[in-house]
C-alpha cells in the first residue's frame, strides 16, 4: 500500500474492537494520521503489517485473557521482521518492569490509555520521526525499573520466564527451549534476555546460579 510521505500510516493492534474504533475516530481527525490496518491477534497483526506497511504500530500489551505477555512477544517479532516500523505501546498496564521489557523488545515508546488525545498524537508523531515517546508516568516507571536491584527484579519474573530458567538450568539452547515450550526461537531468546536483565547478569550460567541462590529454581 503506497502512502503519502507526509501521512503517517498507523496499524492498531488491540483485542477490543470498540477500543480500535475509538482510536480510529480520534486519530483520523488529524490530517497527517491515517489508520491503515487493524488487528486483534498477534498472528493477524504479523500478516497485515506486511500488506499495509504502516509507519507506526500502536500496540496493546494484553491481547487475550490468557496471557499478559503476548504484546511483548509480538513487539519483538514485529521489530525483528520490520525494523523500520516504530512500535508505540498503548496499554492500561503501568509497571516499571513492563516498560523496560517493552523497550527491550524494541518499542520506541510507551503511553497509558488514559493519556489525553494531544499527548497520544504527539507521541505518534515523535516515534514516526525516529524519536522515543513516553508519558510522564511511563518515563518515571522506566527510571524506577532501571534503578531496581536484582533481588527486587527477580520477584517480577513471569511464570514463563521461570519455565525458561528451569530449561536453562538443563543446558538447553534457545532453539530447544522454543521447541520444548512451543514458542519460536526468537521468543525464547527474548525471554532469556529479560531473565538476564532482571537477574543483573550477562551470561546464562550466571542466571542459573543467581536464580538457584534466590530459590527461584
């Protein structure tokens, strides 16, 4: 899909149709913003992004009732496949660890859904220019997360990350971890990176050692 260079094409990824409808109504009041695609699920988003070629993906982190991390995994996969696209997280969740995870996954910005319209539009334009964009609370949460000690971070390991840790302790590679957990190798690598960051280490063996000391595995 060919777009005017001055128009910012946006893909909305949110599992609630009424939210997407509201966002479309708000964003298309702006002359330079155009919603070019909508998706409710990760697999749908990965298909549509190649067809619509948006400049911005406005992404919710929670895309189903069964998982809180699908949006993070989708973010990592979108950035891997389409590095020129700017992913801007728009979610109801505000947690320092989620903000950091989103940035690690390649998101260029993070704003909460109750942000005012002008701030959201400004964030979209900033990300489209290659800048980062955070609302005040998300920026503060990111700073708290960066300053949190490893002992605090370990409490925020997700259930999936604990599963990955146990497989790391068995010496499995990212590919084997992915096959065991029925996730992609890229997603497994994403989880391993988050584990290393949360435990404040740089090597897989160190992560296993620290986790065992803390009683995580």
